[in-house]
């Protein structure tokens, strides 16, 4: 069986323009080397030095790395986990894993040790590759205790290191496909973890076909050129990091500049210095960029489009970018759709700044099961199906079944379709909080709060926030002598990722409940919004 999977892309592209640069890791200037807010770990990877790979070089390294993984026991259907900031190595591991028919599993770098341990137990990867920024976290987790056969540090050159693996396989590859693995488009390629409504993350399983057709969908909406230079600053442990700009650019033979993390000053300077044509972002990033003192004078003339999603950008932010002549294309997606479902197109986006656009090419949408297309002027829960939609959650058949209705994936979001066919997100059916582009499920935070000694009960809702879009507000019933707001938040550090920790905590004697015992979260949202000095978000 021929390999038409994602792992074959570097070699296939190398046949066309092998001498062109595929990936570049650009050194951040010293003045932009401080970490952004919102909980980043550690220092730079040694892999972050300014360097680049042509398509021919990338193909050869992917081939060698896949052989090295095979020597470590990775086979078809096995998992390879990656824990680290964006790096050229992230792409190499992604493609090399795919070449073997194995499954790439990137972990969120913001997770606490207990959370990473849970993911290791759930995914059971054979190999864990990690950046030096996360070395202490990896030691604390003890991957061997969770079934990991080999831990591969990206930094260093000693035995078992990433460099040693590539060196040991130096005789292989050289631009030639030597791995013999049968990979079908229907095979699983990636597991991306998204917070679950049961309080634990769940892994969305995406196939080679899902990721490939998501790429086709993107290319049907926006013109990506072989000469394009795209900036990858969205985390590669999110579907948007891989699917919105990076893979479409690599498919077309352009260059992807890999940014280890988001820093507004660096991004603005890189756009000018590297002639960046596109990038994807969440609204928080766009706001931080336009509020940066360098924004007004920054040379943005190379930008042909910016794709964003996660929530609607504030009108003043959209206007700021439009005044600089940069087309903002809002999209709507989800991990389960690889991620694209809707995307605005350049023709019409400026006139509809808060619209999520029109459906992707190979994606079907409906507001009622059985209907082929939404009726203009109607609204309802968005249902999705298509070649980019996943098959289900990793080891969660019951939860998978609950999310599908007659072959349609239930998004949990209410969407309104205007008379011209452009769509708008009206509200969320679920209680998910979107903070800085990260999904935070209150039930997960509540479970950790309720496990603390002296805490009787807790409920978490979202409130609007000028910087992050939304943040958490926790209502807690607890022993008054046991906790203060600060000590409670401090206790959550190490148990939850920093972006999941509620910004506000209020101690209450009782939680409002319905006659059936359910917490009346709408009441709590109104109370939280008043206390936080913001309008009710939901």
C-alpha cells in the first residue's frame, strides 16, 4: 500500500521545490526575550537558535527520525508524545510519527504534573519527546511509571537525546524514502486533548484524511502561495497551530517560521524583518499586538491575511487592524473538526467584522439533523459533518456516541445564519470558558476545588475580561477558618494549569439551585459580572 499520509508530505514536496526553505526557527532579539503573560514555563530551547531546513533536508531528517523511533519500538498505531514549545523539532516529530503510521500526541505545555501524568496514562505513548523548558516537569511526572519506554530530550547530544537519535540513523534517508510502512488516509494521525465535560481531558482522534481535507478546506478559502512566509505562533498542541496556517503553507511549499512562544514585540518585528504573509491567532493575541507601543509604526505591508478564532475580537481591535490595511479573517472551528468549520473570505470580511464567514469546502453544516443546509435567517445549535470531522474520542466510545446525532457532530454552540449565508456565533450551549484562546471547563476546576480540605462545594462561571476575553469566577462554600481567596488560588497552582485558575474567588454560604438540585449558573454569572464590574457575558 502506498503512503499518502501526512508523513509523506516532506518527501513529496521535496520533489517539487526541495531547495526552498520549509521551516525556519528565528532567534528573538534580546529586547523581546521576556515571556508573555498567561503562564509560560522556563527558558529557550537550545533548538531555538536561528536555523532553517529546506524541504530536502526536512525530508531526510524525518526519514531518519522515523527509523530511530522504529528502533525504540514505535509501530503502526503506537503513540509518540511531544511536550515542549513550538520548535522545528515539533514538526519533525509530527511528520516522522506519521511516516510510521503511529499517532502524534502533543501535550499542552501549561499543564501541571498531575495533568500530564493523567494524559500519559490515557494515551500510553511509547516515546515522550520533550523540550528543555519542561525537563523539571518531566522528572516530576516520572514517565516510566506511566508506561513510557523512552524519554527523548530535544536539548543536548548525549545518549538517548534527540540529536543522538538522528545521528545514529545518519546513514538512512538522505532524501530517499526508506521507511516501509503502510499508511492509509483513514489511519489515525493525531490525538489532540481538549478539556472534557466530565472534568478530565479527552483526546480527539484525527485521521490523516481529517488533517489533509482540513488543509484543502483552508486553501479553498485563502490563497496560499509557494512564496509565502507564514508565522507559526499558535501552540502546536492546538488544532489551530497545525491546521490553520502551518500545514497549508507546507503543503504549498512555502516557509513556516516557528516562534517558540507569543511575544507581541517580537511578532511585530518579525513581520517586518521576515516579510511575514500570514499567521493565525486568538483575539487576545490580536489585542496585545495592537496595544503594543510598536504597532502604529510597525511595517505590516507584507501581511496578506490574518486568521483568528476562539471568540469574536473586540470591534476596536478589528478596527485597529483594518486601519493598518490588514485583512482579518475570523473563523469558527473545534478540535474535533481539525479544526475548521467556517471561515470568512477576503471578499466581504471587512464589511462583516464579527461574522465567522461561510462553511468550508468539504464541510457540511446544519442547524437541524437531516437538513442539508441552514435556512437563511435562522439560528440553532450547529451540527457539523465532513471529511475533516473526527471519528471520535480516544477510548471514549460512550462519550463519542453522545456527541453525534444521525452522523452529525453536535457543536454545543448556537449559530445564526444571515440572509447572505454568512454566519454568526450567538451563544454557547455549554458552560465552557474561553480564556486567551484556551478552553476552560468549569467542571474540571470545580472537581479540583472540591477535593481541597475544608471545601464543601464550588461552582465556576466565566466573566468577561478586557485582556483574556473571559476568566473564571469561583463561588466556594468552605470552612471560613481554612481558606482565604489568595490561599485558595495558591493551592490550585500545581494542580491546574495557570490559565484554568479562577481570577476571582467569592466565599458564599450556599449555591443557588433548581428544584432538581442543579446549580443555577445563570444566577451566578449575573452575580459574578456585577462583582467583576463587567457586563453579563452569557
